[in-house]
C-alpha cells in the first residue's frame, strides 16, 4: 500500500507522529512522500533520511538533545539549536533534500513579507531549523535573503505538496481542536490565537483519505518531554484503530473522498 503523509507541528507532541510512523511500518504501508511543518518537518526529514521512529524517539528523549538547545542571550530569540552538536547529525544524517530516501517538503514562512515557502531542495539542516524557529523562543533563520520562521504560524498542516502525487493522503495532527472552557483573560486570549491558527487546518481535513489524531493530545503540554513514550504509544494505537475500523467511536478520522487504495 502506497500513501503520502502530512505531519503537523506540535512541539513535544511530535512523538505522536513517531507512533503513527511506527504503526505504518508494521502495517506495511509505504510512505512515498512527506510534508511537514515545525516538529513535523524535522520528523519527516529524519524518517526520509532512514532514521526509524524508535531511533528518533530515543534521540528526542536523550540528554544530548536537551543540551543541543542553547541560551541565545535574547539575540532575535531566547534559544538556539547548536548545529555543531553531534546529535543533530544523528537525527538528520542526510544533509541534502536531493539525497533523501523519500521526497520531503518543509513549510516555513518569511517574516519579512509573510509569504509561505515550501522547501524541498538544498540543505535539510537549514530547512529543519527554519521550520522549527518558533519566534520569540527560537531565532529565525536567514536564508537566501529571507528571514524564515516556523511554518506552523500560517500553515500547521501542509497538505498541498502531497496533492500532486495522486496517492491517498494520511494526515497526522498533533494539535487538534478539542472543546474546552477557557479560564481567565490570558487563557481566553491564548485560546483565540490557537483557534485562529487552526482555522485553516479544519478546512483541509476533507482532503485527507485518513486523518489521525486524538482528543487525548490536549492533555500533553507542548514543551514538556516527560511523556514522549505515552505520546508515541497513543499515535501507534490510534493508527492501528484507524486502519482496522475507520469509524470507531472516539477516534477522529477523515471524511474520505475515496478508499485507501492498494498498490
């Protein structure tokens, strides 16, 4: 079975995507193209480089990964990724898009003019840094006279590059909109910003042949790494449930235009 796969942003919740990929591997589903934003872009690039989901999980959990995030003294961002750290090459061993095992598309935004850019050629490390540059936490990346930042600001679910493949699209969303009552003015403001950022995602769900997410994701903070194993297991379980019974209660799924095709 051949498919394409879109991975959303979601910071530490990206471990959910790793569980999805692990399940697809066990189901003998071959991913022919990947598209991602923010942490979804990093995971896509790593998987396309030949790093397995379980290997990625171990790297994200490691002390070496935590040490690669350095204080940036508020120079255009509070933190930066130390690109000289060995773990960066372990996570992204293939440094050129052209050498990847699977065609991969990375979404980022130019802060200068607000234009979205899809990167699919050149340096994979630059693309990963750009798509995860969640300002003001991380500094933006100057690349080809563009000032690139996290693509999730404008497109956290970048399906468009996959539509040219004429293959079923699986979407994995680590940032689903789940009903809740915001408390206090700060929480209301944060909720409004979240809904604004996710409005474009909702419109794209019809494009997915399979949509994998879970309302349980809302329980996990975006920037805590103490539940990566749980998130991995959740992604794995949800994917198996989707493929065994797409209409199962409690698991969100796509409103499919056509069934997933065998190939």
